[in-house]
């Protein structure tokens, strides 16, 4: 018998594991930079391994989901998470840190590859959208908790090794919840057919969504991974800014089903792009307590990106199946990983430029961060254009009587 609640809770703890690996690693970056003698560019490549492990396992997991089942994919996720976390704890060199980050990324990707289609198969219609948003609520929710724990442990001078060890707690919990559970079958045979999946993914709508996902994920993960460095000297506590951003995201995602019902998926995505762009601009131009206000705006902007991009794929391109959802997620993580060394190099070059102008200390850190965030704010501006196109594209299809998701998947 399928225990949907236990599977859902297991999925949430698996996503909390992903969130902890994101926020705690972000929190310890200044310590890694100092203790291991790494540059921001090297830290960017370490982040890249985390992000690129994600799409590798998501794509493979999406391809084999209906053959091997979500349970086996999550067993591999547990192995990758556990070994990756332990290797990170005992990392003594840049090379080990790169490999351990890759393993953790592989585990994170398996979580998305297994849990997204499980939720899509277990629930219907608006309930599916609501549960997808509530599942993805635990990424920002976990980052909120991880950020606060990281900040507290850092303030007490606890080493980064102990902070990384915290990631093992939700890892063990999700392994227990998934143990011995039966997973739901695909709703239709077409969803489980690889040839049908590939055919649906060759349609213009799916390709357009891939392009959009590249920018939504970069808007969400790019700036947040660098908060401890870009907000140094801003007059705000960087890890508290990160916690606030993801706390806002968690609350917004909890009510995500209501937002989609009120404004539909494309309307929510367009509004999110506007807020994300405004939020990043405010982060790049404000200081002191106003940084926290900017974080709220930015958090509201990026809150609905990931779950509704996945939900849009499941609802309007259902024949792409588990593979389609995995490919969309993989595109997001691939692009997020691609820009990490670029953003790290940007920080290094901006720091050198500001130092050449005679700035030092907090003034140097603040000027460097503002320049970097200003550049990052250009990414969601592109999304405003893309989601405006998508909004009218889908509205036009609805007027012609082809809003039915199966029809859209066939014709697009």
C-alpha cells in the first residue's frame, strides 16, 4: 500500500538535506577561504561541482525513474550524501573539497529526480500544484534553518567541520522515512514511455521553458550562494539576510497553491521576475537595515520560480514525464553551476579594482559587493521579457480553446 504522507515527508527531509548543504556551505565560505587558502574563483569552482552534480544525476534519474523506481534512486542519494558530507568534513585540500561537493550535488539531483515525479503521480490538478509548492517550500525553509544554525555556530567560534556534520541529521531521517515504502505508478503509459517523453521535449514550448529555467535558477542560486561575500561591510549580517530571504520564500511557497489559483502559473512567474529584479537592484544599492527590506522583496521574487517551472512542465507538458521535469531542473542547476566561477571571478576582479582606488576594510568589501550584485541584477531583467512572452503565448492558446494540458503538450 502506498503511504503518500510518509513519502511526502521523506521528500521534504531529503530537500532539507539539499538546503542544509547549500546554506551551511555558503556560511562557511569565508572560513574555507581563510583556512584552506582558497580564492573566490576557487570557491566558485567548488560551488560549480555542487551545482553540476545536480543535473548529472537528475538527467540519469529522470531517464531511469520508471524503470528502477524512485526508491532505488533515493538509496543512491543517501549514499552520495553520506559519503560526500563525510569527505567534506575531513577535507584537507582543494581537490577533496571539489570531489565531495560533486557527490553531495549528485545526491541533491537524485532527490529532485525521484521526488518531483512522485508528487506529480501521487496528486491531481490544483492539489498537485499545492503539494509541489509545499515540497519545494522546504528548500528555502531548510536554508532558513541552516543559515541560522551556521550563524550561531560561527558566532560561538565552532569550526566549519561541525557545521557540515549537521547535514547528516536530515539525511538519516529521510533514509528512515523512505525505507521499505512503495512508490506510486505513472498516471499514464505515455508518461512512462521514453520515446513519448523525448517527443514532447522536442516541442517549442518545452524548449522555451528550458531557456526560462536557465535564467530563473541563476537568479535564485547565483546571488544567494555569494551572500556572505557580497554583503560584507553592508551594515547587515550576511547570514541573517540569507535566512530572511529564504524564510520569506518558505512562507510564500506554503501558500503557492493559492497564488497559482489566483493569477495562474504564467502570471505568477511574470510577477516573480519583476520582484526578483527589483530586489537585486535594492540589495546592490542599499545599506544598513534597508538591506533586510531588500532581502524581503528579493525573497518574494524568487520564491515561486523553481516549483512553478517544474509544476508548469508537469501540468502543460505532461507527456515529457519524469524525464521532462528532470531535464528542466537539470538545466537550472547546470546554468547555476556555470556562472559560479564567473561570479567568483567577478568578485575577485571587482575587489582588485576597488582596492586600486584606495579602498580598504569594510569600505572595500561593501563596494565590491555592490558592484557584483548590480551585475547579477541584470539576469532577472531578461526573465521579465521571457515571461511576458510566455504569458501572452499561453493566454492566446486558452482563447483558441486549447488550454487543455494534453493538447498543449501535443501541439507545442
